[in-house]
C-alpha cells in the first residue's frame, strides 16, 4: 500500500536515477558528489567537512504544506488481480495414478490438488512449502483420499482413476482512496552553475515522465506545478532551486489467495437441490496453518522485488546503494 512518505521515497529514487544514470557507484552527471535525500537538509550538511561548501551537492524531496486533495476512486471499488505467482510443482498422469513432480532448480511452490469421480468428486489438496519433497507431498495427499495409496511420489486409489492439477497464487487489489499530494524537489549547492546543470537535468528528465513507478508495483501520475530560485542563503554561499510536482496515487487494499482448484454447486431437480462438483478436502488445523504459511512465503517473494533495484534509504533518508 502506497502512502505519502513512500511516494516521496519513489520520487527520490527517480531523481537518483537521473543524477546517477550509470548507478550510485559511478560518478554523477556533474562529476561531483550529489546526495539525494527524502527529507530536509541536516545541520551536518552545512556545517561539517563534507558539506555543501566542499563540492557536495544535495537534492531533497519533501512534501509541500499544501493540503492534499482527494480524487474520486473507481466506482464500487472493484477488486482486480495485480500479481500472480505461477506454481513450480507439476503433476504427471500415469495410467490411473498421478505423480508429483518437483522442479530441479527452482524453489517448490503451488497448491497441488487431486480428485476422482464419484457421486461427487472426492478431492485432496496441499499447499507446497520449501521444506517439502515430492514424496512428502504425495504421502499427504494420499492420506486425504479414501483408500489412497502412495509409492514414492505416485498417488493411486484402487479401482478409480485419479486426476491432478496444480495452481498458484494471485494478489487481488482494490483502490480504497485516490489522492493528490504536492512534493518539492530542491537543489542545494554552493555553485550557481552546478545548480543550473542539476536543475535542468532533473527538469528535462521528469518532464518526459507522466507516470513513475511506486514502491508497491503500481504507477503514480506526475504533474509539473512550478519552479523557483530561492537565494535567501546566498550570504552563506548556498544556492537553491525548488521544483514543485503533484503526484496522484492510490491507497490500496490487498489480499492474497490461491487460484481456484475445484468447483462445487447445486442444481434444481424437480424442486430439490442436487449437489454437483467437488467435496472440499478435510481442513485440519495443521493443514490450514501450513497452507497459510506457504501463501505468505509466496507473497513475500513477490513483495521483495524492488521497482528500483540497487537503491535503499539509510537512517537519515539518504538514497544509498542497497549493497552497502
């Protein structure tokens, strides 16, 4: 879920990409050290050895005091699937049996389901974790099926044909609020000509962007509002230029769930409801707990993917290399 502080962090990362096009470990576009920070200047930025007066330039990203406006969100706040995690485990049908197949190099994930036809489909399901093996998954599934037997990773039921499938997970999101917030991108330097170089570079790059990536994997609309030079600190040999941008972004509700494996329903047969489809697998407490843990681990694997690889914020809000 994106909030106002995360949006300023994303905007700081965009500024860092402009000033360090080859990465934070390489020289900046001016050849001087440029510090990009989410937040205002610190006293040390002005009064210590490594400061503005000693060939160090600063770009700060802060929220403006102007009250943010609320923008109408989609009518009805519909849920939409934003991300999917495909399963890495698969099943192989062998005659009337099903074999569980694990990947050779990838981490195992997915929900494995087995069923066989009857008056209603008898089913079994299991959410795979990183600690599982093909044999352990097969054994667990066989224990859920009446008369189920297991031989290694092969699951059978005497006298019936077993079928299988594997599904992954999906992240559903909906917009709970859409809002507008004003941000101030400030250039600080002791050299007026460097202020022009940094300012024009940022202005040109951001003018080409109508949208920027947010930290939650979505997009925020970027609008230019204005620019001004602030030279009140010239007596301290500090030159400043402010660029104002409006960001329109969403606050989201998110929910992870497994993809649909089985179907169930009823039909009206002469005034009497007759069921069809699947019998839900037995939901013992430890089975449910392991399934939730497996889904949570899959969600973490997706959320850990950064929209701005190689960048992070330190305790002062400064953009640094994530390898530091």
